C-alpha cells in the first residue's frame, strides 16, 4: 500500500481516487504518522459489513449429526 503525505494527497486527490477505484488504496500521512486510508467505496462497503461471530455460526452449513455432543460435567464451585 502506498504512503503519501497529506500535502501531496491534497494536490493529487483525483489520482488517489482513481487508484483506489482500481484496487490500489493509499495511506495518507500527517506529521509523520498514518492518519487515513483512501480506498474504493466497494472495498469500504465490503469491510464494513463483517458479520458477527454468532451470525457466522448460525449461517454455517452444518447438519445436526455433524455437531459434537456436549460433554456433561458437574458445575464447579466458585468463591466470591
């Protein structure tokens, strides 16, 4: 991923956007630190819609016979 300083990004914003649309995101540096990322809207949308772990489990294509049985064990005592 390309790193570019803010002043250069301001001068070349249309180039950065074109590159992001082509799948080449850029990191914008400010005061020597990474401050922002320019990436395509499609990539941002893909990254922002990550499912929760629970939804991934529910959507898993498992058959009831494939899920292992839970091992019953006595509850442990905990002191508070």
